[in-house]
């Protein structure tokens, strides 16, 4: 559903191109005020809905982003950019199953694509005879599909034999220009299927070969568990709001990196770096921890900023 085209003010265009890192506090408030007013006037305008969801995601206001996105979709709206932006929302809310359902529902409305053959799955989720998926388009062209369709296909692939898809997955994983989030989803699928094959993975300027069966599951990452524990002890009583945000950010960064890991496993360093970085976004500061190497802290902070930029560039 579309309404009249809108010309955004320069400050909103700046946000759409560079994210909130390019805005000061007053500018961010101005962007929010403009987008919320524009949304109130034109709730079906695709440009406005996309921009507002993107802004809420950038501000970690995922509940608001979800509400706006679902309202648009319920009005029979369909827009790939909006669905793509919502992937960040549902990933942060740990509701990817809901997101996959939305993607599937709206992809079925694309008349130019063939109907997808969906095999019945027993309530127990036990598949006695794994079958191939009949995708809407040639799986050999997986790299060329849009992000929502790729994610929907990967969700369906969890219930089937995925060996026929190793080659297109390998092509996607070794292409340095493709979405690191989709790569993480592919790698998790390969792990779930206990695939014992080496894949070359290129993402975020990194390159390495991995065997999914030999790499620990992200959910069992001891580094992540220890870092989360230290951040929780640090902020749960003094600033629970900051804690909630920083835990989401850390999880997103670990996911976008996967199967790569942080360059350092010093959780004290990363606890300090993430805490200081987030405080600085709010114009606050705290005394440096004398036990932390300052050069390493600066490098860790730069890394966090790169991960944030990568999310804006690739998630959608």
C-alpha cells in the first residue's frame, strides 16, 4: 500500500545513509519527531514506515519497530525493504520464527514466483524421510535472491535434506559482498545438520575455512556466557536499562561475526569497551579501569563501531 511520495529533510536523509552515529542527540530527537509525525499522517507510506522502523532499530526500541512493522503488514502491505529491516527487529527480540512466518506469508503474494511446495511436518517435528525443497526459483541462484527469500528458504531447509544445497551455500559463503547475517544463518543450519564439510567463509574483511561439525555452537559459546555474566554483574543494579541494551548489542555482534570470533578473549576488556562505548552514545563517561590496557581498549572500541556500521550496511 502506498501513499504520496515524500521528500525527507536533509537530516533524515543523513540518518538513512549513515545511521544514528552521524547524529547528535538533538538531531536524533528531531529525526524521531519528524518520522513519528509523518507516520501519524501517512501510516501506509512505505518510505515513512521503513525509515521509522530503521530509526527505532537504531535506538534499540525494538518493541516500537515491531508494532509499526506489523501494523503495516496487517494492512496488506508488502515491501521487501520493510521486511528486510524487520529482520533486525525480530532477531533482536529473539522472535525469528515469527519473522520467518511473516516472510513466507508475504512471499506467497508475489505473483511472478511459482508456488512453493511445502511438505507436511508432523507435530512432533520428526521427519521420517527427508526430502528436497522445491524452491520458487533455481537454488543455484541463491546468491541473487533477496534477503527475506533467503531467510525463508533456510527456515524451510531445516526440515529437509540439505546436501543438494551445499554448492550454492558454498558460493554464497565465499562471496565477500553478501550479507553476513544470512551467512550466519547458513552456518547455523550446517551445524544443526552436523555437516562434516569444509567451507570457505568471507565476511567483514575476514577470511577462513571452517568445518561446521568442528565449530562450537554459538549458543554454547563460553566467551559469550562469561562476557554476559560480567556485564550483568556490572550493570544489573546500577543501570538495568543500559544492561538490557548492551546485552542485545553484544548478541548481535557475536551473531554477525559467526563463525568468526572476537580477536581477543579477554572478557574484562570487552566488558569495559562495550560499557564505555554505550555510555558515550548517551554523552556520559566513567573513569577508565586502570587494569585494562588502553591501546587494546581503543582497538576494541573501534571494532564495536565497525560491527555497528556493518549491521546498518548488511542486515537489510
